[in-house]
C-alpha cells in the first residue's frame, strides 16, 4: 500500500523559492520606482537652482515698476530696456508700456532675462510680469 501524500509533503516539493520570472518582475518594479524617484529628485534640484535667480529677477522688476510709479505721471507708451545688478548677477529688464481701452490706465509688461544668455525666442524668459498702472 502506497502512503497518501499529505499537505506537508506537497509544500516541501513545490515551494522551494521564487521563480526567475517573479524575481525579474520584482527587479523591474524596483527599477521603475527608482527611476521615478530620480526624476522627482532632478526636478527639485533644478527648481532649487533656479529659485535664487527668480527672487533676484523679481527684485529687478519691482525696482523698475517703483521707478515708474515715482514719476507720478502716466508712463508713456513704448518699450525700454535697462540693466539691473542684484547679488553680483546681471539681468536685462525690458519694459513694454501699452495703451488700454481706458485712457487713464496703461498696461506694463516686464520681462527679465539673465545677461549672458542669447536672446532666443524659443527660450523662455526668466520672469515675465504684467500689471496695470493708473494716472496719479
């Protein structure tokens, strides 16, 4: 008479470890998770490198807008460009003053680009800010 295989003997024969496919799938999942983490890390690094330049560019724009407001008159329509130095960094500030439907207001578009980069239409400005100034 043959012995009847029990549950314990079945487990000993079939559950010796993971198959190659299971190991490869697990390695693939870990690789995808690591690549996603690396992409997030690189994005945060690029943002951290750009943040000081953005703050300095905002200071340049604020200085130019305050200069326009201190004239106590409606700014004339047209474009102007100036240089701004903040924290030993040079920026090019371009102001575009445009008329609005209401003659008592002007739209001012300020664009800042670091000096030393080629003026390229495909490359975005470091900072672009638009505001409306009124008659004093």
